[in-house]
C-alpha cells in the first residue's frame, strides 16, 4: 500500500512539475519571440487598408512580398487582389527579341536568373527532338511601357523558342517548339504555364490564332483559323478547362483573303480584318456561341486603317486622305448595333497606323509606317504627340501585341477554392496572433507612453495638420515634407498647394546683375546656388556661350511688403536670361543658351522646363504674356511681335503641348509700342498700347484666343495704368490732385464702374504698380525717386514704405509674383 501511494504521489508530482515547466517555457518563449518581432512585425492594419497598400506595389516586388507571411500570401494570391490589380494595370506592348542562332546549348538559359519556357516543360530534351522542329532562334520576351511621353523597355527574364501568337488579360499564347503544332499558355509575370495539345497543322501564313475570355462561362478559349487544301477556311476551338480541340463551323467561303492581321477581342467576340487592302467588312466570331458573322464597315478599310479595342468597345480607325483627317467609329454590340461616329483627329499624318489603346489613360497609340516611331493621341486635350524612345533595335509592328502585366490565372475554379481555404486558415491565425500581441504589449505600451508623451507629436486629424503646415514659410516646407510620408503626401497634394497659394501674399520679383559674363559665370559661384542654365545644359561648349553674346548674370530676388517696410530676399538662383512674365508663382525666362527659346520655372520648387523657339524679333518689338486658361486649367504663353511689314502678329503656346500656334493678331495700327507689360485679369491679358494718351486697352481672351479693344473711361496718361485687384481689372488715373480707381468685372457687356477716389496723400508722379492679394493694399511707385507708397482702402490712408539703403531695381524690372508650390503639370490646380 505504501509503495502504491508513493508511486501515485510521485506521478502526481511529476505531472504538476511538467505543467508548471511547460507554462514557464511557453511564457519565456512568447516573451523572446515578442522581443524579436516587435521591431519588425508591422502593426495590425485592417485587411482593406493592407490591400490598398499591396496593390500599389510593382509586380517585381509582389513576387517576393507574398512570401513574407501567410496572410499576405493569401491576400496577394486571392481573386479579389488579382482583379483589383488587373483593373489598375496599364497596357503595354509585348514583343520578342531574337538573340542567338540555334545551337544545342541555346536550349538552356544563358543566365541563372533567366527562366526558360521549354526547359520547364521538358528539362532534358534529346537533340534529335530539337532539330526535328528546326528551331533557328531563341527569343527573350520583353515589353514596352508608355510613361510620361516616353517608352521604357523592360524584360521578364524569360526566354523561349516559339513565337507569341496571341494575348489575353495578361496571358500569352506561345508556339510549343518541342511539339509540332502544340501551344503553350503562360503568364510571364507569375511564370505559370501549361502545354496544350497539337491541333491541325498547316502553313504559318495560312492560319491565325485568337485568344479570348468567355464572359459567360469564365473560361479562356483558343480559336484556330486555318485554310485547308481545298481553300476553305476552317475553325477549331479549345477551352483551357478541358484542353481538347473541337471543330466548329468556319466563316463563309471567299471571305478571308489573308491572315496577316491579328484578331481583336472586344464586345464578347474576336474580330478579323479579312483583306490586306480595301476590306468592306470584318469577320467576327462570338466567343460564347462560336458562330461567325460578317459586319460591314462604315467605309472601306485601307492599308493604314485598322480596328482596336477601346474601353471594351470595338473601334474602327479610318484615314480621310483628302482632308488629312482620321475618323474613329465605335461598335458597342454585335446584335442590331450600328457604327457610330466617335471622334475626328484633324491635320494628321497619312501613314499613321492605329496600334492599341491604353486602358487607364485612354490614349490611342499609333505607329508611323515610314520610320516606326510611336505617337499618342490624347482625347481630352485633342493633341497628338510623338513618344520618345530609346535608341537601338525596335521590333516591327507585326510582332508587337497589346498586353497587360497581371497576376491572372486560367485556373479560376480551383483558385477560388484554394483561396477560400487559405483565407479561413489565415484569418484564424491572424486573430490568434493579434490576441497574443495585444496581451503581451499592453503593459509595455503603458510604460513607453509615459516616456514619449513629452516628445512624440500627438495624433491630430489630417485637416488640422494641413492647417498647421500651410502656415509655415516656404523655406521650412521644403524640409518639413521629408519628416514622414503622411506629411510628404499632405504637402505634395493639390489641396495643400491650392490652400497655400490662397494664403500667400504678393511680392515683387526682380533680377540683380552681378558680373560681366566670363567662362566661369555660367556655373554657380556658391555650392548652394542653383543655376538655371546649368540644370538644362550642365557642360556647354565655349563657342555656344560666346556665340550668344551673354553679357550678364542675374540673381533672382524678391521684395516683401510687411508692416510698412520692404524686405529683400533671394531664392539662391542665378540665370542668364531676363524675366519676361509671371503667373501664379511661375516665371517665364529667356533661354539664353538658345536664341528665341524660353524657360518656365517655379523659383521656389526649382522645377523648370525649356520651351521651343518661337518667332525671333527685336526685343523692343515684342511682348510676352503668361496666364492660366480658367476653362482648361492649362497655362498659356502669348507672344506679340511686330513683323517686317509693321503688322502685329501673335502666337500662343500651351505648356501641355509645348508647340507654338499662330493666331489672329490685333487690328493694324492699334499698337504703338510694347513697353507696358500685360496684366492678367478676368480671363484675359490686357495691354496699354500707347506710351501716352491711350483711349483704350487691347485685351486677349485666353480661352477663345480673340483680341478685343476696350475703351477706357478717360485717356491713359504717362503716370496712369492698369493693375489686377481681387480678380478684376482696375484702371488708375490721375484727376487733378486726386486718383480715381475704375473697375471692370467682365469682358462682354460690362462697363467701367467708379470704385474709389484717393484724395489724401496723392502725388502727381505716383504710378500704380500692383495690389497685394491678402491685405488688398495698392502699391504705387514714385517716378521721381523710385520710392514705394501703399494705399490702405479701409483706412483711406497713403503711407510711404520704408526700404533698405542701397541699389533698387527700376520699375520696369519689377513684376508682381506669388511664392507658391504651383506646378504647370497639375491641371487640377485651381489657382486664381
């Protein structure tokens, strides 16, 4: 009995010790794991927030990011993620680049990180099987991206022996060069592939392959058209779900002339242009019913015409060779639908061949038949621009196919089941991990809170932070935006730029000459000094500098009017050209490295852009205006000049297109001289056309680009002038010892109205200069000594402004300006 009781007690004691030890080990292990993970594990975020973060990663990063943890893997491999990523992906052009002649060793990839399609299907093929297929070349699969008016060529690190036959939703259809007549379906991003059985074998120039998604069954389908020995065009189809070829009824006899044009997938069908030239119809095969029909075209399809997919619809692009236009027609359905005229591109090039449409931006990409250069047509701005491309070899048009880099897979049903199971397991693991982290970190968070509560910035709503940052000076904003990513996004947003612009006071910008030009004057004197010309052309030749006779270098500075004093500050900028005009914080400079060229720049952000050369004439025979088109939100440069016959011509340039365009100038004899700079107000630019006794002003409406002459309430003398005040046009005139201020609120059917009369503190030679945007005071400058005066409309008081001793620029060299973060590349910036 004693032995049995002792054994039971020993077993009980051992069990208690094991349980206590297990708890201690588990607790210690949890603490160690927590200490290792607390610096690396991301804090818990809602699933939708994490999805929005991961969806913005490039595809190259997603392939490695999905292996970080199981929840991320489940999210990235889910159908929802693949669909959202596909909808956000822009179209590219996929092509193949031949690299070497066929040898037995060329079957394997040359580099360790290059994926060989054929090696993954048959790792060790016999040499006889390779040479039976008579493979001559190996291809690298690459793609072209169209970004910012440029073409960027990138590689998938894939090599193959067969040619690409068709594409669909990120999948490509390849020839299986190891099996005669066989095909391969592959996603070049995920490198997932499947071999298809061989179909009917025929000559390459007598067949065409189509690849489309059946939207009813959600199954991908391969369509094979081929001409048999009797000349009939037959058809066979293969569903990727069954992987079996099935013969279907082909199109009518005699419809197909050749198979050179690749089919286009749109409105639930595949469409072919069946003739090489002068085709009056297209042949369409409905993917679901597998029936063929012929659809008449609105006009005959010639060599440079074609069909493309645009926004899910079928678009027919046809040239009008007589008027040099391109007409676009849209077909929205197969049954009882007719072609509708969609758009016309005027003044086009004859040999523009439509290639494809970008899915996100909507631009249509053309390729010129003469030199193979690409052009993009913007439907919003109605502008055709040439796309810059890298030098070197480029594939022909016939081998470039529209494509989308995506994570799409053809295994839809199994993918949904696996994703559902992975989501359920991942959600349980995520909940368990969250519970452990919350319990383990609760105490430590409380202790750390006491240490950091005096140093860490408390949480503030986004609008509160924005209101704080918008009150900081520009010098501080340039460094504050790099404090953290949320602050960077706030400061770089359009709302912040607009709010900061509306809070910014007007200044006077001017240039101060520092030295005569020498070889060293082109480069900046100080390490923190920004040279405008050096940023455009870092190392110019000696002949180019002295050939343009650059005589001076200028520092760009500005004057602030605060508390009745003038404070002069600099941007740490130097340039060689003169400032021609200003608008919303942007300045227009002469490009002294290119005769007749101009530069648009924001002196605060130091962002700049060179403009092409316009009409070249004498400096005193021209005038430049710079304004924003309030209808389109685009900035416009206006150039007035006197030609050899004495007529005043006009040309305009939109910063979006960067192309000069001639417009009708003002009537003959209206302009006497170009000494007065134009004033931008009420949607127009306004000039005083005579040096003295001008009874009218000349106005140029920015949107319609039409000139008007507007009569003044009285003749404009030497010390009178026009300024912008509160968005309206203001005419200031001297009347005895008083100053009368008139306001014009619109161009059409509007009359001048008497706004104010200044009776106290008036001096005969006070010249109106500009109005402060925030305080509303009007700044005058005395013609005798160049001193500044400010008139306060609320107190009706004219006061002299104190200024620093030393050199001050003349009135003609000072321009009203606003220090802002505005950029010309953001059309949505609604700045006054």
